[in-house]
C-alpha cells in the first residue's frame, strides 16, 4: 500500500489517496531482538517484522503483510536497507 499526495488542482489541494499495489513475494521474519527498533518522538518503537525481498524501488509508507493467506496487519515502514552485493532489500516494520 502507498499513500499518494495528489498535490493541487486549480489552486485547491486534492485529498491524498491510498492505493494498493500488486502483492510482492518476500520473506517475512518476526523480530525477536527487543533492542532492534528506533526512537521517534522521544519513545522507542520496536520493529515487529523484518522483510527480505529482491531489490526494488520502495515507494510506500505502509505495507500490508500476509503469510500463507493469513493477514498479519498493516505496518508503517520504519527503515529500508539495501544490500548492493546480493541485490536484496531489508525492510523493518
């Protein structure tokens, strides 16, 4: 899922829309290290999952995760790491 800010039309702001993309195959791992996360607005937010996938452009703020047909939830992307050598992306949510 991604949120698109449509900008302005005739000088008036256009409401942002949420658009879902096609499902992307990936490997989802539950974060078990309680020290992995980031500080935001003065509080620590632990990563829930680490997602591994082929290198691609990440143009989203929120991802919808499913595993074997089971809906895991919608998660805000907290961090993206690119592994140039292996051509992979690691996403923390």
